[in-house]
C-alpha cells in the first residue's frame, strides 16, 4: 500500500513555462505527479522560491499551478542546481488530471 503523502510520477516530455517575479523561462519536464515535477536542466531560481508553472498534459489539458523550487536533496552539486518543483495546494481538478495522466502512462488500474 502506498502512503497518502507519496505520489507516483510518470515520464513526460512537455515544455513548462516558469514564472517568478518578472522572469519567465522554459524547460522540458522529465516526470510529473500530483506532488510536483522534475525538469530537464537546471533552474536559475534558488530553492524555496515560489513560482508559477504552466504546461499542457499530452491530452491537451492546460494547467497553471503554483509551485516551490525544491533542492534535489542529493549531493552538493544537486542542491546548488535545483530541478524539482513541488506543487502548492493544486486544485482538485488539477490533481484529478495529473492522477489520470499517471495512471494511463504507467498503465495502472483506475
């Protein structure tokens, strides 16, 4: 059994628009789940910084979610170059869409 605070993630390769203050950058997502996502490439934001993440799931559903930049928690180099985002209180509709994507992508029963 999976604990309620653990989220499965599925591979994904979609562009993500990240906004913080007046900055806007783009990265490619590596994986996604209800809790957050991992990006390809480093982020120019320090860990803990709140941002806005905009992306579309492969089925076309557009999501705009508040997130926080997270340290990878690995070695010192990873902590200095974060690639993780943790979603902050995503709406129920977004959680459902993300859960549906993960279930379909990982071929899990509904």
